[in-house]
C-alpha cells in the first residue's frame, strides 16, 4: 500500500518529488507517460527565456538550502561564476529544462513510460490502473496528487485541418517538431501571448535567412482576437498577486467574485514580455531602415471564425473584425496556433467524478490546502488545476514550490516545511490588515453588486459569442460556394 501516487511529472509534481526526496518515510510513486522529463520540448527556441527569475526553481522559495536548487545545479555544472557575470535573473527555457532533468535524474520513485488509465475509489483509498511497457499494472494508495498538466487548445475550426495536415498546421507546443525547411507563401501565427511572439521572432529571422538582399522567402502574418499586442504586467506591485498572501486572500472570495476578478486580471498572466515586444519592434525598425520589404502584417481584434482547404491547396482562414464586424479571408500555406492551453477531461478520473463536489460554475471545490472536496476515502490534491480557487498565481512557477510544500505537509501529516510566514507583500489585499482601519459598516449590497456585475459581463460575452456564432454559421453555409466563385474570379 502506497501513501500516495502522483500522476504526471511536470515542474510542479517534480517540485513535490524534490521536496520529499529523503525527507520522509512515505511510500509513493510518480507516473509519467513520457520517456523522460522534457518540458515544452516543442517551444525550446534558442533565445526563449523564462518569464520568471531563476529563484522560481523547484525548491528555493520554500527551501533555499535544498540540494535541488538552481544555484546548486549551477555549482554542479561548474557554471556559478559564468552565471554570476551574466547578471541576468531570467534564464533560457532550455537551461531550465536541463536543470529539471538534472533534478529528475536524482529523484527516486519516478516511473516513466507509465500511462494511468483509471483511478478507482476503494474503501482504503484508491486503486490506480497503469499501462507500463504494454503490461497492465494495479497499484493501491491512500491519496492521489494530480499534476498531469494541460493540453494545447486548438480553435474548433482548425482541429480537422491540424489532424489532416500536421505538416502545414500545428499548435505552438509542437512548433519545433518537423519544421518545413523551405517556407513559402503566407505564413500565419495566431495568438498574442509569449509563445506567439517568440515564434514570430523566429520566423522573422528566417524570412531573409542567408540572403539579406533578395526578396523575402515568405510573408509573415500575425493575427489575434485580443485587443492588441500588449505586454504582460510585470511591475513589482502587480507581481505581488503571485504570492501566497494573494492566493490565500483570493481563496476567501465567493465563487462569483473569483470569476469576476479573474476576468479582469488577464494581463497579469497573459501577454508578452516587454523585452520581447521591444526586440520585435527593433527588428521591424531596422528592416525598414535597410529598405527591405517588411513582408510582415500584424492584425489585432481579428476573430478566427472558420478555416477550410481551398481547391488550390491553400488553408483559407476566415476572420471577423471585432470592432467593425467586417469579415476577411487570408489564404495561407503554413499556420501556427499559439492559442494557449486548456485543462483536459482526464478519462482516468471518470469513476472519481461522481464523488467530487463542484460549485455552481462547474469547477471543483478545492480547499486552501489544494485538496479537492471528495466524498470518498483518501485525499485528492491538485497541481495547476486551481486557478478558479486560488487565483492568477496558479500556473506561475514562482508559487510552485509553495503549493508543493503545502501538499507535502498534508501528505506527511506535520509541517515538514514551515509555511506560517509573515506577510510577504507591501500592499494590503484586505483593508482589515491595516491596523489603522476600523469597519464602519459591512456592505450587504456587495454580494448583489458582484452578482449583477458578473451577470452583466456574462450577458455581454454571450451576446458577442452568439453574434459570432450566427455569423460563423451563415458564413460556413456559404463558404464552399463563395470560395469556388472567388477562386474562379482570381
């Protein structure tokens, strides 16, 4: 009987494994379906950087003396002084991935090429069914830790094309896999986050590669439904929202207020780093000064509503301008969807779902200690599935060690890590934290105001989506006839 089984080995579960290594007598296993730890392998571009400082490693924010810290990794690689002289707090994604692999090689209890197919509730806890090397295995445990990660989000109209033409349509998660050597025609990047920006930069450099005086090899188009190509908020007071203080404060909100707050905080965790935006602008400016054809086209507020394959073999993307509601098409030869990630419907959880309590919005109820409200025997802890309950810091690497340490303490049954720390932020998220403040009157209308605001926002969103869906439906019915007519007239 194991004390717990962890499903998945991304940075967050690897953090838990690091914090428990040789620190307890717990019996446990980590199951990972891949052959080794390899974080976002398809996006490890040469110049791509983490958007958080190196202190957001697997352990340092709760145990800076750990042998699994990034600084100790540098020491083991004999790179301490080189990194010191670099004077750069942000590290390349490739280096972070290599650091995690270095840690994973030292961790016991990890089993790779292990696919969890089902978790069954039992009187003692859970039975976990796993396929390992084609052999079906059964394991018993008292608790579960879910850290299987998210999967690429692909717009519905692109799903069939990506499945049918993977060499010409792909998600950014697979950008570096099977890259075409000779891009031509129109290349399109969809999205407005960091991945989209890094891919734009990479493709920009390939337009005139090896020949800076000829015509560009292809046209580069960057489109997003967002209001603009905006930077991610990265000032210190804004970053305090990625602290244990704010996570605890956020967890106390009611469900409607949580959803409302998240809807207004997108630039805290979405967007592009300011440095990347500057790099893009510099490259555009210098190409313009050189007198070369820019061959780049950037469009915001452009909502993708359909995608079809033309008779000429082009991928025709249909957009609607979110301001004017005008529609336009773009025939493309290569499309990269940098459209983010989503939490999948894990099929192996099918038998557990009836035992898990959800809120009116359909989200799992998750405690302050990251345990799901589960009616069966044992505990189910979650990693990176708790944004609706703990706020914008959920996917941030800087809070990973704190959450993992919180879960570790629960699994062990005592405070292996002292997390009862003093406030870590200069601002007061709750006015009552200010000793000079006195409550005059509790605003009983607050809940009704929040509900009304939430409903208003939902109505606006539903109206916009309904309008887009109606447009998309009518457009889809006319597409094939219109496309053939258009092609005949070209």
